[in-house]
C-alpha cells in the first residue's frame, strides 16, 4: 500500500487515479471507474466524481492507495 497526499479535501476519485499515473488520462479514469474496476474502502465504486477524503483506501490495477491530507 502506498500513501497519496492530497492538498485539500475532498478530491475527486478520477483525478486521483489520473494524477497517480494509474491511468493515462481522465477519460480512461472515468471509464475504469464506470466499469466497476475500482474499489473504494473495499467496495466497488462507480461514481467518477466520488469525493475522496483522508483515510480512504483506493484499489485499482493491483495497487492500493491510502489517501492522506497534506499537513497545513
């Protein structure tokens, strides 16, 4: 599991996949989410713009990402 630090809450799910280079583009991120290939906190998440908060765990493509908030 690797940590992902976001600068503010909430962050949109598809943007995290894109910025962490798990997909090539925002469009691809939206596609894999809508196809049910992404887990959020152990459950399938199909909402592309799902708001992600610190503490959430995203799973996709064999990777696990733990979301953390950047310290002020």
